[in-house]
C-alpha cells in the first residue's frame, strides 16, 4: 500500500485521542499519509468508546455512513473500548460484514500487522486480547497539536465503580517506568511543546519502581518554562501532599479535575466510590488552602439507579458549595456487565429533568466566577489567533480571548476586562 492514505475517527476521552495519535504514527511510519475525506482513504480506523451508550450508538450510525462512502478496496478497522467487549465485537462481525478488522484496546499497537495479514489473506479479522501482551510504548505518535501534548503515565483501573465499564475494557492498573515518562516529556519540551498533560484512568495510583505520583511530579518540575497538567484524579486517593505539591510546583497548572460523580453518601456508596461527601469537601478545602487561585472541575452523574430526589438535591447542594469553574454533566448510562446494570433503573424523564436543573445551576456558577475575574491579571498560554484576536487558557483553565501583542505557543500576561458567560476577554498587559 505504498502512497496509501488513512483516515482516523476518534470517539471518547483524551486517552483515546492520544491512542489515535499513536495509531497515526504507526501508519505514517509505514509510509501512509493522513486525509480528511473518508472516500479518499485506503485505511479507515474508528477508535471507539463505550463509557456511555450514546457513544456506541454514534459508532453504529457512523459505520452505516462509512459503508456507502468508503472506496472499493479500502480497509475498515474498528478498535478501542467498544470492541474490547467480546459480545460487541461479535455483534459487529455479524452485523457489519464490510468491517474488515476488529480489535480491542490491548492490541492497537499491532494495527499495521493486522492490515498486512488482511491484505495477504483477504480474510476478516476479529482478535480481542484479554490483557496486554506487549507493554512497549508506541514512540512514534503523530500529535494533533503543536502546543499541547498528551503523555500516558499508566493504564487501566482497579476501582470498579459499579456504573463503569473501564476496568473491564482497559484492564488492571499498569504504570510506565518513571525514566520513560521523564524522557518523553523532555523530548516534547525540546520540540517546543508548552503544555504536557499526564494521562491515566487514576493518576494518583501511579506506582512504579518504588516511586509514586508525587515523586514523578517533583521530577518533572525541572526548571523549564511549560505548563504541566494531569487527569484524572480519583477523590479517594487525592492527598494533602498532592494539594501541597500543586501549590509548590512552578510548572503544575492551578487547575484540578476531581470527579465527584454524586453529592449523596448513599449514592456514592452504591457507586463504590470509597469516599463520603464530607471527605470530598475536606479535600476541596485542603487544595484551596494550598492553592488559593485553584480552578476546579468535576464530573457529575444524575439518574444513577438508587438516586432519589433527596439524593439529587444533595448533589445540587455540593455543586453550589464547591463552585466549580467547569462541570461535565451527564445522565447515567446503563452498561451491560457492570453491577449497576442489574439495579432498578430510573425513568428517562426524571433523569432529564434533573440534569436540566443541574445544568442551569452550574451555568449561573460559571458565569459568576467569570465575572469575578474581571479586573484581575492572568497568565494565558496562547493557542490560536483569529481575526486579530488571540485565544488561550489561563493557569486556572478558564478560557480567555484577548487583543494586543502576543505569539502562539507563548505565555502572555493578560488583564481581564470583561466576561460573557464562562468566557473571559482582556488585553495584553502593557
């Protein structure tokens, strides 16, 4: 397939985005080039998500369109979390005979070998591994951004929240060697990247060679000018020491994503989250004491099977008391194979009503936080320019647009002059 073109469509989280970058790197190492149009592609890759039912529905709908768009002889590959579920992989094989290769999460690094085998045999492939067999990291990722880069520090999850499919499709926790991570970060900084985000299902659980997550963060505070972020943290493992490290570090972003999921102790227990709302408040207070300008974000689920109206009101209360800069809100989605799938389910109308109330509450909070920033000065990592206006993110992860003299990929001191909803506007400080 010399001179062949590939097209990758990615669903889901930042982990999937970075894994698609790795797949692109493997394809480009074989001489393939990227294309935007599915109809031009010789290889089409769909990297899937299964965290919520809507993601799987989108994949199936998209597959129907690709069937009519792909050119004769093009190789269609479906991989990722959705197909790591054997029942789903078998369903796709039977229902979609135009899909040529079906693999899961553990063997995506062998995608070019699967393409070779399919082309040599003209036989469809379904190969779902139960665990990772080769832990070697793909080092040739083709990154989608010249400023921001993702770096995996670990894979998998040991928490088994009752609603979550991740441990079943990503496996148990596996941490990368610390020296590999540091080498990759330094290489990215040498290439000019200004923001590095460390990825893991639960970065707080990083443990390799006797070194923990805080040890890693300290070693990455290397005197160079860049912004270091991480996601995601599990509240049960978030420590006072980590809060203090955020406050001490010269590179760590003053933004913390700490997914609470619910504000009711009874729901948290049913979710198997291993913390209470009181413990969560204590950790929020600790990080605010250590980092007064911290920007907070979280995930909140409504409509979990055991959630009563009183439980939901406790979630609303928590959101109002914490006052997040940003909140990712979603309706509970039943996932086969998880304990919560066997619990009595709440009707959709009730769930829809609750999330509407939550969205309204958070919108007002975000607007008030943005208004409170007017008149302050923020350091913004400039990411793009359109029609003479620069755009970027502040240290606390608030979105900022501004005018004045700036450069893409550089840190700029901006005075905030106005706010609209959750977005800030300003001008370069003279």
